[in-house]
C-alpha cells in the first residue's frame, strides 16, 4: 500500500512540471510590478494606479493600488473614472478613419474644405513676421502633429504668448488655472474654437516639422461638418456603443459621479505648463496638489466644447475594449469597426526624414508607432503602437506579443516618468513565463 501511494505521489510531482500553465491571472507573477508601483504611492509621488494587462485574449494582471483620494485614504477601484486627456486622441483617430471608410472625407483633403477660415492662415517667422502658406494644411497634417499648430506648452516665445493671449486651449487643464482666468471651456463649441485657431499663425509650414498640437481638436470640427452630427454623437454611434464603452464621455453623468477620481498636480507641473503657482503653494513644495475633485469636478459641467484632443473621461476596462479592437486590426467581438485598409494606415508611420520625431519612433494617425524598440529603450515588440495622457495615463498595443496594456493614474506633472520601468517589469515576467512553458514542452 505504501509503495502504491509513493507511486501516486511521484506521478503527481512529475505532472506538476509537464502540465501546461494556462495564461490566466493566477499563472503570472507580476509582484515586481506591484511592489514598484506601491513604492511610488508610498513615497507620495503618485496617488494610485490601476493597471490592466491582457494577453492572448485573457486578462493576466489587474490591480488597483493606492488611492482615489489621498487625504481621506479612499481606495482606487476597478471601475474608477479617469480623465484620460490625450488618450482621447487615438479615439479621434479611429473616428477619422471611420469617416474615411464612410466616404465623408479624405486624409488629403485641405482643412479649409470644412473650415474655410484655414485658407488664410499664416506662418510665424523667427523675426515675428508672418508669411503665407506654401501649401494648405491637410487632415493628415492635423492627425500627425505636422500641421504647424501647437499647444501653449509645445512652443516658446512670441507664438506661446499669442496662444496664451488668445486663449487657444479647448480643454480643462492647468493652462486655465491662472488667477485671471476661470477654469472653463470658453468657446461656444468645437467649431467656434477651430475658427479662432485659424486666425493664429502656425509654428512652421505644414509638413515641415513635428510639433505636438491641438490638431485632433480641429479634427472634431471636421468630423462634425462632414457627418452633420455632433462630434460626441459620432463617437457614441461609431465607437462607444459598438465597443461597449458605456463609461466613456465628455461629461460625467450624475449617476456615475460617485466613481470619479481626484486629479492632482505635481509642483513642477505649474512651471511646465507656464502657469502661476497657486498662492497657497508659494514657499512650499508638496509632491501632489489637488486641482480637481469628485465633489465638484469640471467634468460635470454642461459640455460646450467636445475636444477630440483631450476631453474624454473613461475607465480602464472601456479603454481596454478600445485597445482590443486595435489589437484585432479594427475588429471587436467579430464586428468590424474600421476597414483593414484604414487600420493599416492608422498604425503606419506617416513621417519622413524631414519631419521625423527621433530614431526608432514613428507617428501613425494620432498614435505613436515603435519602429525600433531598442532605440527607444523599450522591451515591447517593434510595430507596437501607443499613446498617453497629461495625467500620466497610458496604453499600448503589442501585436507581436498579442498584448494590450492600460495603465491609469491621475497626476499632472511628475518628478520622473515610469514608462520604461513599467515596460521592463511587464516583459520580464512575460519572458519568464514563456521560458517556463517552453522548458515544460508547451
């Protein structure tokens, strides 16, 4: 009897090494990532993090660490609502390509076809004089940050002064927290904003350089004009509803406001955004400063300007649905959202040697494209694509590894960016797991 039991135990022991490990949340060990992020929270550098990692169609890591409200120690939750800021841009990019599929517009169309005021836009020279356009701005220029438009923080000198004086910002952000301004979207709608932008000179000729810009906000107006729908309605009908993104909107509904997060700003952010340091902060250097709370968030206001560059609120799960669609080449749950051709354009580098960003990194339609991961010191596969937001939200899609990552937090400005550290820990564990499976014969 003892010999029989010993044989059974021996068989079970051996099977432990040959039974395949399934790709589920229990089989990966992302404790290194969790400890690293928890340390950032403990040191007061970030309020909290919510991270979702999906591989081969299954979520292999989901964890909420830290706080929604640091002062009151309110925990961050899986369904928390985040201001995703520039992660709105890829959504606008997909909307643009849907409009292309519908025959409503072409990427080669001049912006003036939809917003005539851009026909007369000028270019600012170094001597602060202006010159005429050598060619018109196209929709492709807007979608790839090569139009010559900018942000208040992406240019300096005279043009930055003009952007600030003319109030060229359609969003809720630190730019609008100066003492002499109310934190509000001051335009009637996205098209009135776009017309105003057309009166401001460009930083350079269209297509000449890459300058991070408000181009995607202008695309919102273009899509409105082309579709005869509000930009928000176009997104809802063509993206949010098909992708089951029930918690993504420009304005947070009353019944969902209990899930809204606090938004913090690091002390350094005020200088980075060219904003006066609040009076109650002068002489102090707190690691985080509350700038928008769930009690009376700016994102509860009636929406006048639906800004396609930075205006959406979303959840990690909603954005994971969006990322899954991109991983599946424009298809979600068997339903095609954008055509195969439009998808290929969306994720392909649109820059050339004259306007490229830097080696290893390309620009698709509103998306960054990893051309050579080694050159930008990342572990993800080449031809991955990604984007992030001002409050340090980020996502990426890695077709080579059949992987999507959505990482949420709420901090504008930071003492250091965590992208490379997060990337390293994720891929280190994935590689360890794959080697273990390979060693086991699976």
